[in-house]
């Protein structure tokens, strides 16, 4: 009887993981072998701060969850000591944090991931990590449209100053 309740628990865990994957913007699978406790702790903290959930689970259970949501192609990467990082809202957050640790720890590797309903390989995950986050992109965009507006405003001011003989207009009472 206890084995049946364990099976039910495992099925629920897989269903919960599948739901998290299904409702996420992106995810990354890594081989975490060889990461030190200090690096692992720092990485998990950085992932939490970025809104990314990091799950270490048996490969068979992760594979079942991937099958349930149509990411069965990820199962080929589930060998050895793997974990999945799931980003609910930001499609680049997990890739950015994990790439930092993959670059720092030789045995820690990005294996694959998913974004926009498609399975992606490690190279694509690394490319995704290079994309600036949404806030940075917005700031760059605003900066790029702000510069021509400032130049236009200075040109208009120069014309107004020239028409006023280079003097400030008298203040009205």
C-alpha cells in the first residue's frame, strides 16, 4: 500500500512541474556536476532574485513533465546530474544567470532549453543570455529617441534666441 501512495506523490510532483513549465516564458536544463556549495548557493540566490525557479529532480520525472507539455525533445539532454531552471515571465533571465556560472565553473554546463514553445540547444540558450533584459532594451530605446529630441529642442531655442537678438525675452509681469 505505501508504494501506491509514493506513486501518487510522484505523479503529483510531475504534474506540478509540468504545470510550471507550461506556464513559463522559458526554461534551461543544466548539468550541475562539479559546482561548489558556495557557487550553488550564490547561483540559486541569483536565480530567485531574477524570478527563476531552480528544480533538481530525477531525470525520468523531469522527462515525463516535459512530455506532458510537448517538450519531449528535451529528454535527450536528461542524463547525469541535471536541473531545470524555469522562468515564469522573463525569457532571458534563466539563461543569463546560468551562463554566468557555466562560464565560471568548467564542469557546469548548459545543455538545452525552451522558449516560445520550442526546444532550443545550448548554443541558442547562450545566444539568448546575450540579449539585454527588457528594462535595458527600453532604456536604450528611450535614450535613442531622446537624443534627436534634445537636438531639435536646442535648434529651436537657438532660432528663438537669434530672433530675440540673442537676449532673453523680458519677463512679463
